[in-house]
């Protein structure tokens, strides 16, 4: 019920009208309104009172979201805050992330842990558009699943770690990519993943860190030679080789 109401509120916010048709409304100049409120209303081409109502509705949706771990709600909340109250959005997103972090520490099953982790990733992916370093630092605080949930939950954590690091790297567009690369290198040191290592090597090379990239390739080759290969690892390694060949040119 809480989730449905929050989703309904967010849908209404998303459907706020675009530019106001002349004669149908204007930004009301009220001395008591802050500059940010009037500036945001002007940018969205809505009235100040309409913006205030939208912000109140967004706050209600945010409060209701605390009763749910539904990723679809948390994927829409951040964009609502960034759109309607950009100045306040970082603190709100961090606060929600903190609540999620506490809630998953005692997750009853792997599905609950996955829902909470996916919701947290959505929050920080949006925060990364404002402050990528802060988003990466917060994600490092995300807890491992309770040991009682077994290997499946640990695999969920590793997969979401990977998704977040790669998304952060893509969002950086080559700028401020250090945090994402550092996260991917941490993951590579914990568990061998040939496809991830190939992508990381390519990104390092494109970032001008050719020596590190070559070291990553050499380490992956050496690891494959030393392990007892099974069909899955062989297939993954061939994908690694193809990716390296596709992204690297032979020296002239």
C-alpha cells in the first residue's frame, strides 16, 4: 500500500506540465520566497506555489519509501529530487542510502538483500551525476550480506558491485574516472572475472595508464595458465581474448 501510494505521487510529479502557455500562469514573485525556489520554478516554467506543492508531495513519497525496499520507487525518487530541489537532493539521497544500509544488514533472505542493494545502487547512480567521488565512497560502505544467506547473496553483492562500478565509469565519460577504476581493480583482486578484467584493461589504456593495463592483461593470462580450467572459465577466457584484441592495437 505504501509502495503504491509513493509510486502514484512520483508519477504525478513526473507528469508536471512543461512550459506554461502565455496567459495561463506565471512565476509569482513573492518576497518571502527564496531565490532557489523562484529560480527552480522559472526553470521548470511552473508557478512557485505549484513547485512548493510538488516538493511537499515529493517529501511525502520519500517518507513512504522508507516502508518499502521496492527498487522501482527508489529509481524514480532521485530524479524527482534533482529536478525539483537540486540543492537539497544530495543530503536526501545520502539519508535514504543510510536507511537502506541499515535495513539490509538483517535481511531475512537473498531476495530482500537484492532489493535493498538494487535500490541503493539507483540512489547512488543519481548521486554520482552530482558528486561521483561521494557516490563511490558511500558504495564502499554498503554491507556484505548476512553470512546466514549463503553464497547466493554473496554473488548478488559481487554482481551489483560490478554493475555500479561500470555504470560509474560510463557516467564519468573519461572525466573523474579514478574512483570507478579503483573500485573495479578492488573487485578484480577479490575474484577473477576475465570479461571484467578485459574491460578494465581497455579503460586503463584509454585513460593513458598503459602500464597498468598491460599488467592487468598479463595477470589475467597468468591466472588462466595456473588454474584448472573448466568449460565456464575457458569460455570466459576466450571472451577476454576477443575483447583485448578488439580494444587494443598491435604496436607499430
